[in-house]
C-alpha cells in the first residue's frame, strides 16, 4: 500500500473513534432522573413469614428388627420354605423342548392313536416339529403336560415363590393357524 492510503486509513479510524467516543460523553441526566423516580416510589409491603409448623417427633427403634441390608439367615430361609409344597425334581433329565421359552413354541397339530392316546405336535424356533404326550415337559418353567386336547396342550408349571418354595401355575399352548 502506498503511504497516501495509509494516511487515509489512519484519518478514517481517528474520525470513527471520535464519533464513537462522543456518544459516551458522560451525559447521565436521564439515568439519574430514572433512579430518583424509582427511589421516590412508596415501598410495597412485604408478606409476613409463614409460621413454622412443628411436626410430631418419632423415635425409630430398630433393635428388634432384621437389618434389611444383611442376607437372611439360614433359619429364616428354611422357615419360609414349606416342605410339603411342589418342587421340581433336580435329578430328572431335561427334555429337549425345555430349553425354549413357552411363548416361542407353537402347537401345529395333534395325532391320535386312540381316544386316550393323543400327541401334540409342537414346533420349536428352528421349525422342527416334535411329538409331545402327557407327562412330557416343555418350556423353561418346569412345565409338565397334563392334558393333550385337539386345540391345545395344558401344562402345570412350577415357579419360585420368592421364599424358597414353589407355586404351581396352569398354562396352555393353543394350536396355531397356518398362514
């Protein structure tokens, strides 16, 4: 750049700075008037502080209670689990269809040799069809087949009750319409 352009730039910057500084000339008259008008207004009343409510005191005495963060003792587990209830047989060999959840199995038909000898045809998740009769097991809840009907299989499942015992629950697997 030439020295003439540099001088013009300097002059332009000086003029711009002078104009901007002129806006800040210290004229605080409007501000002082506003502050005075706010100070002359009457103060609004302050709401009273609400009274403090005193609650009844309660003394918690946990000396006779079991600590909820410690595991239960062996005696408590045994007393909670009834000895006379149903239990799965731990020595029984698991059947193939017990590895599948019940809701993933499909009943696709029945076979009958006689009126008392019925089989249900159950399809697993791989599409393989298995023949199931009464007293066979299927599903992951120790489900024993109690009846094979033309339209469904009725099961008795064993579920843990949370206290070391077991509950029986009836479940069924209905025949699926082929699409």
